[in-house]
């Protein structure tokens, strides 16, 4: 049985390498508190497109927490340490017509990605009522990157693999 990650790896051009990757998880209550206590939180951290989501109540909090995790993972993949000078609006998490999340970069984040040779992003977002998580993988052709050689593309996971319960 093949898993989606195996299919994704198999579909990538052999010239792409992993340039950066990160995974971030957080309690959704953290975002809920920030939204309730900081009036400008959504405007400071989310683009108009991201804020225009129709979700409301707890679903909106989960949505925002997932997007926040995705942005944090993208920043770390770009080797940027989030701080008070970080422009969170330079990273936009969009939803493709297929439902798949995608990354759009602007400004200095776009410039750093170009300098690193990033050509493609793989992004995964998940949430439950109490937690949100996101994984970002930056792919490109940089010589310093980790090669995704043919052996990586041949990975086949079985349902009995450790950690897949």
C-alpha cells in the first residue's frame, strides 16, 4: 500500500532537493487568547485573503491556528527566526481549487526564497479542537540542499511501519 507522501515524492522531478523543512504545532487556545486580547492580531499576522475565510467561532480559531503554524514552518524553512521585525504578511497561505494549501511569498521572504533557490513548496495543515499543526518543505535546485535521489523516491511504507498507527 502506497501512502500519499510516497506518491508526492515519486511525482517530483529528480532535480529538486529539500532546501528547508519544519513542522510546527500549537494549542488552538493560544490563538483564541491572542484574537480576543489583541485587537490588531488578525491584521498583523494574516493577509486580507486569509482573513476573508468564512469560518466562524471555534472553526475560525482552528483555521487561523493552522495558518499561523504554516507561516511559522515556512519562516523556519527559510531559515528566518520569527521576531518583532518579521512581516507575517509576506507569507500568504492560500487554498487551491483542490483544497490543497499553497504558499505565496512577498517582499523579503520572496527574495530569500529566490536566493535559496526555492522553486516549490509542499505544505500540510491539520487541526483538531485543541491543536493545530503544519509542515512546510521547501524544494529547489540549490547545491547545498539535501538530494531527493532515486532511493528516496522508492520509499514504500507499510501500514505496520513504526509510528504509523
